């Protein structure tokens, strides 16, 4: 899978009220489909995989865009 973007955001622990950072990661699969790995509700919880359409990916980029860091994708071509 190829990482496309990461969304960083802060949340609060419901019991201790401590602040912590979570991140969701958008990937493109080799077959061209997209998947969002959503952070668990608390640090250390496993991520949950959600399938996304291309239109859904564009909507995700527009939602809270200031929290999204786009990955730099390098296409390495073989020498001629």
C-alpha cells in the first residue's frame, strides 16, 4: 500500500483528561482502491480499516484540511 496522506489531531482521554495526538492514514492499494486507517479511540488501540471511493478521498482531504499532511510520492523510473 502507498501512503497518500496523514491526518494529525488531538483528543482527550475520557478518564484522565490527558491530551494526546492521534493520526489517521490514507493509503492507495495496489489494485487502485483506497483505505483509511483510522486511529483507535485511545493511544495504543489498533487502527480500524475503512474503504474509501475516489470521491470519498477528495471529501476526506477537504474535511479538516489544516490537519492533513500529504505524503511526497516519488516515482522512480528505471534508467533508459
